[in-house]
């Protein structure tokens, strides 16, 4: 079996969680004996048995792949869609239905809604996104599979460590992650916060505001642009708790890493988080009111030492094993 992996956005333009997801999946599949290559769009001599496309695959792409006898698996992150209110989702569903009736097929192809009906398998990282694929885009339920992201073995502690005083926040310093707002709330609540992450680009105005705040308050706000895997794993094991108050997510790799480390979690009270973690973690409403966020942060900080650990996530090897079995099933149907 030879798998080709494809993705529409170059990593050099937008490093992030999806890049980590693709790279770790490829590595784990290779370790299980699957031959994996990135699809080379310029190489008409490249061969493969099936394609795993990360993103929404164009409908013409699907048709050409099927003519070659190649099944296509589609993994699209519906993080922004999943953060919408029930009313907004109902409106979106109605709008798509209307556009399907009124717009020319050639124009509809730009949205690639039909890809959900023609892809051989659709992978969703959360039950919420699986339901959205079926509800909004008419994906056949039998082709939709929920497969959470994996975590590297290094994040699973072999022995417990003494937890310190710092809350940990990891990820890109962006408005989406609300890094600055978390830091401002931590200052207001007087809860030490350790932020690990880089800006999206040098000189980013939002990140610069955070840097100034951290530099002015070194006793409460600590910042590291980068930690090695070993250092990051140690940070998760020793953190008092993990904080992720982003506006939306798909399935946060950082939250899963913290969960593997047994670190208590405080997450934004948004649908993806509740669909994955249920009542096993603490939640904070997404609000512009700093005092409200600070109050929740303080409550979490005080309670963290007594909170039970979150549920254990899968390893990348376990995820790859499920993927390999799915690939084999699809090839048998050819």
C-alpha cells in the first residue's frame, strides 16, 4: 500500500497545528510499514494507491483521482464552523440549500460542497465536526469517521512530577488564541502564567502588545518562544494547570499533550471542547470582560491541585493504526 498525502497550503506560509498533525501522522504510518509520500503535483510519474487530502478537496480533483482508481480520504478542520451558534448554523444550512438550488453548478464547484458526498471517507477530529459534515454538507454518515489527534509518547509521564505555581499556555501568539487577553486576566487575577509560543510574523502588532506586557510584568508573565519536546513535556508535567481560551479550535494538539501529561485543563466554553472533554475539565466563557475571565482563572488556579487528571488521549501510533485499517478497507472496495 502506497499513500499520497496532499495539502493546499504551503507550510512555509502558515506553520501550525495542521502541519504537526500531517507530519506526525506520516511518521507514525511509516513506522507501521505504510509507504507514504507527499503528493508531488509536478511529477506525472509518481504512483500511489490512495490519497489522503488535508483540507476540502476540489470536486474535479476527486473525479480525476477516481478515474485513476485512487480512493480519496478528506480531512477538513471545521473549527470556525464549529464555533458558530445554533442559530448561525441553521442559517448556514438554509443558505447552502438555497444556493444549491439557485447557483450554477460551475459556481457551486468553487465551494466544493459536493466533495463531502463523493469523497471515499471523511475524517473528523471531533464528534461535533462529524455531525456538521453530515448536517451542513450532506456527507453520507457511513463514510464519516471520528478520529482524534494523537500525542507523542514523550508526553505520557512514566512517573508523577511535583507541580509548580505556573499556569501554562502554549501556541501561536494570535488574536484567535487570545494570548494577550489571557495574560491581562492573569495579571488581574495575580495568577502566574507561562506562555510558550511565537507570533505569526515578526513585528505582528498583537504579539508586540503581549511582549510589552510580559516584559513589564516578569514576576507574573513568563514567555518562551520555543521549547524542545523534552522541555515542553517537562513543562506540562510541572505546570499547575493548562489554559487555552481561544475563540475556536478544531481539536487542540496542545490540550491533548497537556491531557496526556495529567495536567488539569481550563478551556474556552465552546462546542468542540465539550464534545471532546465533557465534564472532565474546567471551562471559561469567551468574553471581552477581563474581570470575568480573571475570576474564572483565579478559581481554576486555586482548585487545580485537587482536580482529577483529564482523560488519556491516543498516541500517534494508535491513531496511525486506525488509519491504516481504514486505508486497507477502502482498497478492498476498489
